[in-house]
């Protein structure tokens, strides 16, 4: 049998090395592409594309409103800025999606600790914008509460998942304490909208943890008491609720948003042909859904609602036979963040809820908010990764939670 002679390098010459890193990296990318939820990724990209067109439509109104006597902003100022933020957001999203489930969990917990500390510092060293102190400057300005959202869902899911190892651990009490601390810090800013959103995520995870009906009733009762106390003693929340039920005038933000939304009819007035948007405050952020209604029509608004519903349903379908409690809770919590924020924003634009100062995720213009939402999607993609060829023999944790009577 003949064998090839071994390679002997000459003086000053090195033997060629096999490009193992490139082949290994390519194999990892193939595995990642096979394991992530490509349907969810497609729905997110479609929403971001709609958001790009929506910001282009809203940019002239916001640029005109924010221009001063000394500086005139170009009509597409926010559109080009939005494209830059979307590039950063997509980079963050795909970077987070590349993480393994364990690394995504660790990243979420560390992010929660960091953002919670910054949330404590916001009332002390934060910047006040539009009457609220929500921003902090560490060389660049951002809202810690935006990045706390995905971290909160993951940290809460991790805490409640201890229940699977030891049912006697007071995980619900710990999660409730964390929710109370975050809620108080948010209300100091004041930030009632995010407080409601965080509470909704906490409530969803508590239900999915399998608490008994008795404890669930106690939770609902406590929530009702806290809501009443918030109205009685929290001036910012009381004023917003009173203004909402008193009815808006032609110059009220929520009323203007509804009028703008309905002005375009079913098919809209056309891109850059809207008129009412020019008097709408925050047209490129909080009230971009109304701009979409005026220029692209109610049919496109309905499509956006269906896309959000499709994202939520897709995540739930992905989790329906999930056996790991942390994955179930974290995936559901992250999906609740996206769906809850979209739901609140759309209700405000329809004049069905008081103004919250909350953007429409994946659609509205934003800096830190766009990056934070993309981070949320990236972590969701990472946590819901699974081998498509793996078949589960057990009925799954979802069925174990709801297929039989939950134990206390």
C-alpha cells in the first residue's frame, strides 16, 4: 500500500493550517438557522419593514413640529435616523438570537441586575424630558426601563422555575416582591404605562406557574386594591384617568390621535398626503399608528394588528409542548411584553385608554426603545430554539399545567 510522503516545510516556511474555524462557524450557523423559529423571524422583519414606511410618513410632521427658529429639521430627518437605529437593532437582535438558551438566561439575569441598579439611580441623576425623569446619561442617553423589560421577564421566569425543583420555595412571593420594587421605581419617574406592562407580564407568569385558584383569587384581589390605592394616592395616574373619562377636546392628544386614525378611511390618503398628522404630537413614536391609519388606511392598521396576533400565536404554538418550565415562562413573558405594549399603544390611539407615552414595538421610531425591542426578539428567538428533528414522548409541560388541577 502506497502512502503519501509527509509534508516537510522548508527553512522559514510554515505548514498550512486547515481552516477549522471557518468550517466550524459555518456549521454553527447552519445549526442555528435550523433551530430558530424562522416564521417568527419573518413576521418580525415584515413589521419592521412596515415601521420603516410608517416613520417615513410621520417624519415630516415631527420634523416640522420640533424645528426651531434657529434650526430647521429636514422632512426625512427621523426616517434616516430610524434606518440607522434599525441597523443597530438588527445587529443586536441577531447577536442575541445566536446565544444558547443557557447563555440567554444568564444574559437576562445580569441585565436585570444592571438595569435595576440604574433604575434606582434615575430619580437621582436622571434627565427630565417632557415632565418625566426616565432617561439616564452614561455618555449616551437611554431609558433603563426599556432594557429592563426583557430582563425582567427572563429573571422572573428563572425565579418561578425554581418551583419545578422544590415546590415549597416561596417563588411567587419573591416574584411579587420584585414586581413591587420595580413598580415603585417606575412610578417615581413617573411611568404608569410601563408599570402596567410589567404588572401584566408578572400576572401572566404567575398564572402559567400553576398557582391554585385560591391563590389566584388573592392575587386578583390584591391587584384591585393596589389599583384603587394608585388612583387615590398617585397624582399622575389619577390625572390621566380623570382626563380620559372627562372626554377629550379637539386639541387633546388622544382625541387628535383618534381623529387622525380615522381620517384616511379604509385605504388612506396616500404617503405624505395626510393633513391631520401635522398637528399630532409625537407622530413618529407614540401616535404612529394614527399616522398609518391616515396615510395607509384602516386596512393596513388591521394587518398590523393581525401581525402582532400572529407573533403571539406563533410563540404559544412553539411553547405548547415545551417541557422545560423556564423556557415556557420566559418565552411567554417575552411574548407578553411585545403583545402587551402593542395592545396598550393601539388602545391609546383608538381613544380606548389614557395616554401612556408608550411606543408601538417594531414600528415606532426610537433609539433605546428600538434596540431594546430588538433585544427582546433576539432573546425570544434564542430561548425558543429547538432541534426540529427531536420528538418529545411526554405530553409537555403546558398540558401538565392545564391538563390537570394545579396544585398549590
